[in-house]
């Protein structure tokens, strides 16, 4: 079985809040109507960094510029590349093309939410790493 390759991004603002995307409420997609990090699946011939940049343009018409790799997570059927960037955005001014809405959430708020694709653990690791380096 071939593993799929995914790529997502943790967009953190100057208040240490993460930008999250509320997935569409369609029964044919994984984790419908749940909060997720922006991203998607790597297409043929693409590297994960290109995937994140393409997805941000497709989903939010947002050029994220330079991004940093946080970690690569491996499970039974997926290699998930998680990137990050500090950026202050105004979610209400973003023309969202995919998903229901986007919003910033604090670490405490995120710890009380059940996130798509088990991103709770990833986000907790991210906060422990990033805030300890700040």
C-alpha cells in the first residue's frame, strides 16, 4: 500500500493564536464540520512546501511566502508534513474558497476542541516547541 503525502501549515499570530479552518459539512469528506489546519494532499510532481503554498492560494488567495518545516508525522497510511509561519491576518477579510470559515484560536481554546486528523497532539507539540524557543 502506498502512503499518501499531506502538507499543512500552522499560521500563528503575534498573540500566539493559531489560524484554523472549519471544514465543509459534507458527509463524503473526512472529518466534516470539524476544525483543521489549512493544507491538503501533495499532488504528483509536487514537494510538500509547494503543496502548502498552492493550497493557501487556492483556499484563501493567500501568498504565505517563506515557511518553515515543523515536523513530518508518519502513520499507517500518511506522511504529513507540517509547516509553520508567524503571520498576522484578518480572517474576516480573507475570501475563503474552501471550508466554512477561518478563525484564530488560543492554545487554551484549542486544547478544549476535538480537531480533525488528530491535530490536537501536533498543536500541543508545536506550542511546546515554539513557545519554549521564544
